[in-house]
C-alpha cells in the first residue's frame, strides 16, 4: 500500500493536468514527488526552498490572483513556523488555499521535537473558517484532497500521516461515519486512530463514530447519536470519548457546544502537553502517549464506569 504522502503527490499531479487554476507550492520537502509535474507545469509547481514563511506568502499571493494554491511541507513548518503568514496572507486577505501537511504529531520520531506538531489543529482553531480534514487511509486522503482542491476559495487543511488504518472507509467530507453502535457511550475516533479504537472497544457497549473532517465539527451526527443513549431521547445523559491523533482535548469544546443543552461528560484523549523526549517508533510513541489499544481500553472503560 502506498503512503498518504505518495498518494498526495500522485493525486495532485493528476489534478494539475485537469485544472489550470491549481498550483503547488513546496519548501524543498516533497519535491521529488512532483518531478514529472514540475516538468509538465513549470509555472504551477513552485519550490521556494527552505523558506516556510515565503511558502505561505507565495501561496497567498497566488490566491489573490485567482489561483487555487496547494501548499505542502511538514506540519511544524506549515502551520507553526509561518503561522503569522497563514493568519494574514490567507485569513486577513480574505483568500483561500489548501495546506497539506506531513509528519504531524510524531510521524518521524528520529527528527525530534522540531519535526513534531501536535498543536497544529488547535492553533488553526484560533482562526476563522478553516476546514480541517484528518484522513486515516491513503484512499481517504485522495478523496479529501480532491474535495479540497475543488472547494472554491475555501481555506482547507489536510493533515496527512504515516500512521494509517488497515482499510479505508466509505467517508463523506464533513460528516462523521457510524462504524458500530452501542448504548453505553460514544467514542469518536479521528483519522488514523480508528483501528486502535476499534480494538480497544471490542466487547464494550459503545457507539464508535469515525471523524475524517473535524472542522467544521459534525455536531448534527453527534447529537443524533447522543439522542439515542439511555433509550429516552434528548433527556438521557451521554458519555463521549474523543480520541485524536494530536493535542488532547482539541475538540472537547466542540463536543460541549454540540451537546450544550444535554447532560453529558467528555474525555479528551490525544497527545499530552508533556514532551516525550525519546525517538523510538510510531508504535512506541503511541504507547508512550497512552494511545495504543491496551491503554485506550483502560482509559475508555475506566471513564465509562
């Protein structure tokens, strides 16, 4: 199976052939995936070198001319380092584009903390109007990338990961997917966390919702699901567990807003604020952050009790 980043390069290269409005802006990282596309479209595949603020500035400038820019590098260099440019060159200027990240929270542990960005989605939450997609499989990444490229002038963040679920799901952009139903609580698994959540929830009487779009947050599906807990509709209390592959609690406020008129409890699981100062592997980082199936099982069942 190819990776999400490989699928990203192949998909966007094909989209460049079909849509003259699209342009790709790179900051050295990922350029090898666009060698053929750069040869075919030298005016629409732009590598600015290791200059992340310029990466975003060029993307904003292209958007001002009516282009649909797609920007790509590691999440720490795409969202965190040039955040002021994201805020001003897109938000303040009133234009949109597609930010496509890699590495995420801990995808390349040997790169150290400089190449990790567990706070990227929370940081974008301080800005208005961003759609945020978190695919859990390369097939889902392709579907969400195609949707983002065609999304008019909207601002979209697509968070790719080396961590992937074993099989794709029949997702719809903007909607949560009900993977299994139960009566003892709701667990929302975001992107690549789904397989671990399903293993952890085996034998537990819970509903599992699968989220590949986290902003806008699908309050409608959550409310419809929560309305069935306990058997007496909206008056029944509901327990919700969020399992996110980035900063723990990033979407807790969104759950609280969705269920503001209903009794509920929320447990936000994800990457804690403490820095895990060891390299290791992705699986070792999952375990170290309490996001492996055994740890999730203990934390979810303990909360639901």
